[in-house]
C-alpha cells in the first residue's frame, strides 16, 4: 500500500527542470517580463539617471571634504588678510544671481525638449550658457584681483582652502558650459533622439547640482566670512 502511495506522489510531483531536455519547438514559453518590479531590466532612461546620480553623489562627497577643510582653516590667515577684508559681496551677489537665473533657463530648456521645440530649446540653452559665462568671468576677475593684492592661494591656509573650494566649483561650471555647447549642437544636428534626450537629462542634473553647491559656498564662504569677528564661531 505504501508503495502505491509513493508511486502516486511521484506522479503528482512537478518535474525537475534540471532533468528535462530541450523544450519542443511548439511548447509555450513564459512571457518575457520587463519594467519596474516585474523582474526584467529597467528602461535605459532610469538606468542612465540612476548611474549619473551616483556620480553626482561622489562629487558631493568631494565638495563636502572641501567645505570641511575650509571650515577648519578659514581663521588661519598667517597674519594676512581675512575674509572680511577680501570679499566683495556685491560682486558675489551678481555671480549668485547669474547662476540661479541659469537654473531657471535650464529648466525652461527641459520643458522645451519635452515639447520637441527646437527654437525654444536653443534659446533657453543659449541663455543658460551666457549666464554661466558671465558667472565664470566674474569669478576669474575676483581671483585675479585677489592675486594682484597679494592674497594668492599660497599666502595662507585660509586662502588655500578658499581657492581650492571655489576654484573646483568654477572648473565644474566650465566643464558644464562645454557640455552645454555639445548639447546645443546635437539637438540642432540630430534632433530630439532618445539617446540625446538621455544626455540632456544628465546635463540638467549636473547643472542643478552645481547651483545647489554654489548656494552652500555663498552661504558658508562669503556670508559667514564677512560677518563681524565677534559673531564668528
């Protein structure tokens, strides 16, 4: 009796896939599932955006280290000029206004790309580029003025950390301007292909991240640096 039960159980058990041969040509295959949470690969737009966010996070970690170094060293002037004596808030306010305005025009470019408008995409990107060039021009002029006054990066630990932090941000903005120029050329020559729109998504994330970092620089470096000494920590 027990032999018959075990035989019946074996007949009812599901077949072992490792012991099966090739599936017949007419056999029904399970459908390929794709999409979020369905077991298949995510769309390329999601993969590209996620990968670029990881790159941006590595940049944030780098700038966090520069911010920490500046916070430790900004009082170490070695007898040289301090932040309150060097910084011109009027010039920095104009820089900040240009960069924040470029965030708005970059957002307008994203809307124009979504509507597949070549004219407004180019206009918005051109405005973003002009504002970015203005920002870089003002920053370079500030650096040249500091060096001419004997306040170069080798003058003190404070100035070394200042030039490293602000200069690194300026290099990123300059790279972003080159990237912006290539995006304008690609939209003009090749239209709104999917791969080009993916690249523009990465560019817009990069540009907005630079604006956020600059808000931190403006607040910590320039506003805090020009406070009266009795209010500084």
